[in-house]
C-alpha cells in the first residue's frame, strides 16, 4: 500500500481539473482564458497536479461502436478459492487481455466485476470460452450484455472538494 499524499487545491485548480476532464486536448492558453490565469500559471498548476498524481494521464476516448466493437459485457467472476495466489493469477491474466477494459475486486456474490468489449456475440463467446474461463481458479461467471448505453462519463464530480471551505481545500488520495 502506498503512503497517503495530500495536495492543497484552490478554486483555480478545481476549474482547471473540470475543464481538462471536458477537453484534455485544450491548450494551456485556451485553458488560461477559461479559468482566468496566465498560460504559464496554468502550465505550472497542471504540472503540479500531474506530479501529485491527481491527473493520472491524458487519453483520447474512442467510441467502441465506431471501431467495430459492438458488444459491451459486464461479467461477474467467482474464483474457486479465496486467497492471494488465485486472486493474483486472475488479476495478472486479465491485465494482459485487451478485451478487458476494467476489472474491479468487488464485494457481494462475485469476486470480480469485469467490463469486456467484443466485435459481436460470437467474438464475445470465443473470448469467454478460450480466455476468461480458462484462467486458473475461475469457477463461475455471470454475464450481462449491454443493450443500450444510457449514460457513460469519464468526468468525475468535483463539488465535494469545495466543502466546507471553497477557497482552499485538501484533496487526499492514494496514488496507484
């Protein structure tokens, strides 16, 4: 486990984070105009937020349908035995599967929740049979296929950061 770090942010930092979540491609100059800071101030603040781990990385968000990935599935995975060895084996295996977009250890009936993309149902079935179900320790899976996207955001809410003192607040986080 990593040591907990803290970083002090003000309303300008929060405005920068909000704008970058909407448009990670925005220039420091355009960002400065939106948050009422100079380009150099924006650059320093963005770098500080990156160095502290608040900004994890920048990426382009692709539309799966536009690139031929028409099936999105949410799969609950149950392991036969609970312990470090099987869990670590499973986590290493899914980390190497490009079809797996997200994997979370969860509470409840399953041990893991996995989000998977595939070209179509046949490709999803092949992936499940030839890859996921062959991971040592996997004893049960339950799949749910998404039929309609209602909401999907990559923007985290920031309103809670300004409570109770909107002028200066500490963000506590544990870097990955």
